[in-house]
């Protein structure tokens, strides 16, 4: 997750992201596409998503460059530009969703009756990336010290990597489950919400502006 | 049989490992536009981790839970990919259930693991048709190559599943699953 100044309601973010990544892609061949991108960019800037937008595009920049060049040499300038547009719109579509705070998505989901285990699973995924990466690094180092190389002994390498990793996952999940149980977490029964995530005027304005822009440009494209 | 809370925690953590491995070919995947290549490049990962999940939690729903959690996570970046994951995993398990009825046999697990990557292909195709204005024939190109991609995906997922079974067998012998 990349922190935006003040992220909007998670559901609005998801809806906008889905609309942008799906309907936005239908517009890449249109001449007005740069205007469409700029309009979306301006709305993001107005709502404090500037930093996230820059980071998202910077992350995709190598891909835009490589694929743009491949398309340029294989099919010419127009295809190359359209390829770059495709990546740009995907990068822009991801901006609201990568700024969602996982906990607010979980809370908002609980408010509309989504089972708590779904949110819990999602939170585990967000929180455990660094932990699992660290475990994987440790196991890899241990394998290297013992002189096992993937290209020399792939079977032995795979065995020496996956088995300790799964044993660690097993023990981490057991410990996590136990610690959650001691905090009275269970799949059954009702649980109260510590905080609620409510819709505000800002959320409505963000959603309305972006949906309006998307629909306006899609209609412009359809009119042609 | 209901999947317990402890099993969900295990599946969620296994999903993290799966996502880390699935991220390896992503730069390549994003640059390829031929239908099915994405699934082909991810097939081994699907095979290994779906098998590991179903061997540890031998209940229908285990792979779908993995699909749901990974799908929700991926939908933060590319919503369509998330949708793909969820529908693919769910349909693979439904087909496997219709054939076998339980995960007691290894072949039932392998079937789900092999079908999951293949069943994400139709959804990608529909998405490209609707939103990228690319006809099915444009996406498929040479039908023989497309059939080759599907067979290749099934084969790689099967190899992954074999590896998953091998690892699970060792863990079973050690009394860890």
C-alpha cells in the first residue's frame, strides 16, 4: 500500500479503478485519449493522489519504455503510442486502489456483511509479505551455505527450499491462529466493529467526477 | 465439511508465498498480448501451490479460498486479474468436485490444480474482446499455437502439481500435514 494524503472510501476507489481499467482501455485508440488521461490526472491531483500517481507511473515506466520500443520496431509509431497508453491507464487505474488502507477496506466490507474471514485473509496477505520474504531469504542463504545450486541440482534445491518453507508457514500459521483465538477471534458469532468507515462528501465528489469523466469520454468515443 | 479458521489462516499465508512466486514472470506477462501466454507462464506456480493448499486442507473450497484471497489482493492492482483468479479457482474446484466428489484422491487435487490456470484463459479472452476491442481470432492468432499453449499450460500445471504432491508426501511422512 502507498499512502495517499487522504484516501477516499475503499468502495469508491474500487469502483473507479474497475471502470478506469476496463472502460479506459476501450479509449486508447481515440485521439482525445491524452485529454482523458490528463482529466483523470487532474482529479487525482485535486484529491491528494499526486504522489501515488507519480510513483505508480514511475513503477510502470520501464515496462512502458520496453513495450513501447518493441511495438515501435514491430508495428510503428501509432501502435507504440497505444501500447504506452494501455500501461498508463492501468497505472492510473491502480492509483486509488493501491492507496486503500487494508484495514479500512476490511471494516467497510464488514459493514456490508462480508464474512470476517475474507477480510482477515486479505489483511494477512498485506501484513505477511515482508515476513515471508525474510523467511525465504533465510532459507536461501542456508541452502547457499550448504553449496546447493539451483542450476546444478534443481531437484535437491527445490526440496531444500520448499520443505523448510512449508514447515515455517505451518508454524507461523499455527502461532497466528492461536494468538487470534486468545483474542476471541472466531468464524462463528457476532463481532462488533471497532470503527466504521462512512461515505463523506469528498468520497462522493471524487467518485462523481471520475465516473462523469469516464462516461463523457466513452460517449465521445461511441459517437464517432 | 467446513473449512476451519486455522485452515483459512494457513491458506492465507500460503497465498502470500504463491503471490511472491507468481510475481516472477509478471514483467514478461505484461508485455505479451497473445491469449493464454499469461496462464502458461504462471502454470507451474498454480500447480504447486494449489496442490500444497489442497493437500494440507483436503476439503473443496481450499483452492477457491486461495483464489479468492489472491484475487482480492490482485484486484487492488488490476481488477480483471483478480476476477480471473476467483472465477478460475472456483470453476476448477466445481469441475473436480463433479468428477471426484472429494479430495481424498491425489488425482482430484491434481485436476483442480491443472484446471485453475486453464480456466482463467476464457475470462481474459472475454475481457479483451469487450474492453480492448480485440476479436477472439486476433487474440488467438494461429489456432494450432493456441491449442499448443493450452496443452502446455496443462502440462506445466501438472508438473507443478506433481512437485506439490512430492513436497506434501515428504511433509506427510514427517507428520507435518
